[in-house]
C-alpha cells in the first residue's frame, strides 16, 4: 500500500512530529511505500526515520501576516494538485486541521484519514466551523481518546470515527535510581502552561527542600519562562534543559511528572512517562489527561489552570514515597496499551477496512 502522511512542518521536536516519525517508520517496516509530504520549509527531520520513508517538501514558507499565510495556503493547494506522491497514493493521513482542509478541497482518488493531534475545541472559531463543514467528506477520522471520539460523534464530524491512541516506543532500562526531581517536558508555549507550573512551584518550594523542578523543552517562551523563574527567586530549585533524544533517562531518574497544559490532545509525554513507571500530576484539561490517568491510582488530576491545586498535588506525592511507588507499578501496566504493536494493529485494521469497504 502507498501511504502519504501530510503535515504543515517537520523540523521541531514536538509530539506530532514524534508520532509521525514512529508511525511512518512502522508502516515502512510493514512493507508499505511511505512518504511524508510537508507543507513548509525547511524540512529537517527531528527524529529518526526508517531509511525507506521518503520525505518531500511542498516548498512553502512560514509567514507572519495573515494575508501572506492565506497566499501560501492557496499555493500549497496548487502544489498538492501537482504532487506525484498524492497522485499515486492509496491512503493519505492528514495531520492537523490545516493539512486536512487542504486535502479535502482536492478532487481525489485516495482514501483520506484525518488525525487531529490536539484539542478540537482549541482551534479558532473559523477553523472549527470549516472542520465541521468539511470533515464529513473524509473517509475516516481518528480520535486519540474516548473523550475526543464522543465529541466528534456528538457533533457529526464523520460517519467513521476510529479511536487509535498515540504509540510509544521507549524501552526503559532497569536499575536507575529515582532522584528528588519533578520533571516537566514539552514545548515552551502558552499551551503547555509552564508559567502556571513555575507559579505552583513557587508556592511549595520552601516546603520541599532538596527537590528540583526540571523543565525540558525549547520554544518561543523559553526566555520569558527563565525570566519568570528569576523574578520568583526560584534559584537552583528550577533548571531549564534543552530537548534530549534520550528522554527515557530523565523519566527513569525523576520521581514524578508534572503536566500543566491549558489544553491537550493526547500528550505523548504522559504516555512515555508511564512507560517508564513515572507517576503524573496533571491539570484535568480537555482531551487527554483523564483518558490516560486514573485519578488517585496512577496519578493525580487537578482542577484546570488552578495553580494552588497543582502545587498541592505535587507536594502530596513528594510527601508520599509509598504512594508514588504504588502508582509507578500501575503506570507500567497502563502503558502496555500504547505499545507500537498494539497501536500499529489498530491502524492496520483501519487500512484494511478502507481497502475492502468492510
């Protein structure tokens, strides 16, 4: 089967890019002909890819002004119409609403599968309207969580909504010692809410002497967050680290993961942390955390954007090592559902269904 996966960009170490790399490599290993088709330049694969995966750019540029972005968007539509990869594709996977809406405007012979990797309520008003209008034309719509699936079905987004979670391919090692570290991983952006996490850490810092908050990530708000940490006089109790390709070593040596997102889709960071047996304290934001964490069993859920509640949750687990250990064991079992062989089998079943019509 010829599979084409389409996305806006492919250069940062983000969750969507990680999932695309994992799934594309898996499909290539299964013997499919796989192409990544990227709308904007530069294309710099941020993660390892199977050598058999082809990567092509449509030559678009990132623009700051709205009229420029719209012009680039229409240029991308023309380039998609001329794409040899699309012309011969059997199945096209559209990642995110902008790629999906472009592909829905094409006259096509391929089967189109849409996968929104983020909270569908988090899109702009016009984008949400266009999605509800055009998504029913796709052949299938992927829901990463049961919450997302119910939302799509309730609003009539598509007749075929299939729940498939993100995969994880981390292989944890044994024997590493947990350190007094609260870990946070993600892009330094408004969505990830690290400003809220720093405020929460400020509330409990004096009560958790010897513990450190480690934030791993890069992005547009990194400098602003570092300045906030200085203004809160957090000193050496907070460290900012660049993104690493060896996240497993951080998950395995930290004692808990803090997730302060304002909204989510299906955060890969949480799945990776559970694979390494790490308990999680998270805001109970839309579309993600509640589908991954069972509150009080393998982690704690806090009221969305409630800094005090997040601080209390983090301190609760810091003060209870036996609870953390019990949650760690449950997290390891929960993570089995996200192994590549299980997630890959769900995609294989969908492709077969689209191919046979049954």
